[in-house]
């Protein structure tokens, strides 16, 4: 089991609510990622970070925002949730240059978000 | 755009049989990885193969890579019910630097 945690695991909320999805890792990894995945479909990178105070948008446009104030913490925020945001959100982290798996990513269990 | 693309198959096999799935990609890569995802969970890394390798084994897993055809295959031998999952390939091209592009995934169901 990877030491990367996501909360909540499941969230059902109404339209217009502000939400924050939490992601924390205890492996000291510099790089962290957020992916969006619809059931049975591929993963789409929506945000990534290469270290503290570094955040970049991914390949899939997203209305969410992220912050990286601490190495271990990479929360994702939606200011006003909509039904189109209903999806699974996966957080991952990776290290660079250590171990035999150069850029293996470690994934959290995911947050399944439903916006009514 | 997605660089890793599996043949979008849903495999249903009997326990003990072998399962093979394929992945194709578009650009040059440094390495290709395979991940497993159990229903409703995060992904777990299975195996990484570098661009200068042609075949790699890990337990019951065998991965091949053909850079001339930009394709890879994952073979699971002597499948078990616990192998029931979705399998994704991921490549680091064209991003490099620890960004990965994931394919659509292959769903494998192993019937006990």
C-alpha cells in the first residue's frame, strides 16, 4: 500500500457548493498529480506540481484549482460545483531518480464526487 | 493527447488461463509502464519497461515492447480471480519529467 491518502472517499453535494478534496503523502515526494477519471475510462491529468509553490494545469481543462504550500499536501478546490464535475478524482505522487522505478507514480484510493 | 492506447477490450477468461492485452502509443518514449486498477480504487504500478528493453518479467507478468511498432503487450499467466481489474498502460512521451499519459484501459474478468 502506498502512503498516499485522499479524503473524503465519497462526496455527494448540491450544485453551487464549494468543496476541497484533500490529498496527502508521507513519502516525501516532490511531484504530485491530480487526475480525473470517469467510470471505466482513461485518466486525464488536470493538475500537477513539481514542488512547493509550483502548480501547473494538465491536459484536461478543469475549473478546479490546486495549491502546494507543503510538500506532503496537495488539495484540490472547486469554488462552485456543478453536475458536470461528477467524476472520480485520483491523486498521485512520484519521486525522481531514486529506486529502480524511475517515475513510478503512487496513487491514492480516489474521491468519488457526485454533484446533484 | 493520450499517448498510451490499449486495444479497448474487455476480456473474460477462466481462472488458470492466460490474459494478453495490448497498448499502442504515438511518440517516442523513455519507458512504458503498466498499472492495475481494482474497481473503485486507485492505480497500482505493476511493471516498467525501458525503451531499450524488449521484454521484462515480474512474477506472472510478462511485458514486451516493440518501439518500431510503438506497441507493448502485457501477459498475465495462470490468471487468478484476484487479477480481475482494469489494466492501463502509461508512457512518458512526449512529456518526460515524470508526467505520464494513460491509455483507456483493458477490463479483465477472471472467472473462478
